[in-house]
C-alpha cells in the first residue's frame, strides 16, 4: 500500500498472517486483512473523484492524471486526459484574457475537445472565467486571472496520456 508521494510522511506496510501492519511516522497500526482492503477502497474513492458540471466533467484519476470530458459521454473522442490538474492550470494560464476554441487549438488540442475545454474552464470553479459569446465560443477571464500574461515562461505543453 502506498498512499503518499513520499514527501509528506513516512509510510510502509508489512504483512502478517491474517493482518496488515501499517507504519506511519513511527506509529504502527495493525489491521485485519478485510479492514485493510476496505481502507484501500476508501482511499481509492477519495483519490479518484469526478465532478460534474453543466456540460463537462472533471475526473481526478488514480494515477494522478486529470480527465476533462463531456458530461455523460463515454467515448475517448469526448475526453482529454492531462498529466495532472496542474497541467490543465498551466494551459489555462497560457491563454489570453479573452480566448476562444481556436486559442485552445494552438496548444495542440483539436476537434471538439477544444470547445469542451473552453466550457470546462468556464464551469470549473478553479478557473475564474465566463462564457462571453456562444458563437464563436469565447470565454473571458475575470478577476486575478485576467491579469495573467498570455504566456507563462515556464509552462510546459500539456502532456496527454490519452485523447
């Protein structure tokens, strides 16, 4: 079992007959195997989360990646997977104060996914922007995000693990 990225606390496990011993920062906790399985499932549920918005959804996946998808859709053409939520934030930060699906396309995201991302930025509370016009689909950053430069000097291209 590994729950942390390695820099928060010291965690390790050992197995004994019908139990699992979890060592956390010098403390030892013995769990029945069934309790350890339940704990693993509860942690997995906490780590993987899907938030649905009006037209889009965002999923924090078990491997640390973040998937933006059309709400209720189930095909890969309706989703874009990023290395992490921070990669989505870097993409947003690189966009100009008023941006369209064409601006998103300049980052390498094509097809209907570029429109989906514009909508996701407007719907997700972590991004302070709103839809300005529907045709062409255009969003405007408001608040502090509007002050961001068009290009972050250290922003890397989003790493897609799946299209």
